[in-house]
């Protein structure tokens, strides 16, 4: 418990530092800050260094190198949202898995809200990797990116009355049971 509390406090401090850094970076954004400088700031993770974390950092660095306009802003916004995910994941060992899923689900909505309106070509792949990072912490649930497909999928999307519209951006992740593949939470999207 002491280890978990210390880890939580460190993540909170990292979140505050990241928020402060984000503010400074947004002020300097118009002066040409390199997007690649943002990745180590927001996506350093001293506690977890799984293959998915490495893949996320690598993908974001590649996006920054090949970056179109808006890449740095997208990475900064994603960093803010990803901090909410890390904080939520840091406390999941203390509760029942369904409660943990609800907490992380709310944090995933914060992430999608943070990047709303920001797009880079790698956005879908980034969200798929983040869903995999979240899912690593659950034995019974799997998070699925709302932008995993370009078209609505009734198995994971809240698609009533939307027809076969093309997905513009996700509002919430889908959550399914790993064993039955049954949806627990349907993904909401903008079409």
C-alpha cells in the first residue's frame, strides 16, 4: 500500500509538472518548438516500460519527425489526456476490477476530450496503442479505440440511428469482456 501511495503521489507530481510544461509549451508553440521535444516530456514513464509504451513513444517520435502542421499541438494535448490515464491506472489495484474499469473509462473520455478537434495521420494507431496499454491492466476487460475502424461497427459503437456513417472522431472508448467479447460500454463517436 505504501508503494502504491508513493507511486500515486509521484504520478500526481508528474501530472502537475506536465500541466505546467504544457502551458509553457503552448506559449512557445508559435515560435517553432519541435514536436519531437514534446514526446519525452509527456511520455516518459519510469514505472512502466512495456512494449506498448515503447511503441507509442516511437510512433509519436516518427509522427513528430514527419509532422504536418498541428503535430506538436496534438502531442501536447495527447500528453495531457494520457496523464489522466496514467493517474487512473496507478490506483486500480485497490478496488474491484469493475470499479477500476469505470475509473479508467472516465479517464479515457478525458483523453479523447483533450485531443478533440486535433488530428494527425497516426491518430488511429495512437489510440489503438493507448487502448492496448489500458487493457494490459485488466484481466476481464479490454478497451477498444472508438476510431479502430473508419465505419461504425454495431458490436462496439453506440450506432443507433447513425446508419453507416464514417467516423470523424471518438468520444469514448468501447469496453468488452475479454472472454465473451460482449460489449460492456459502447464507444460513442462523432460522425
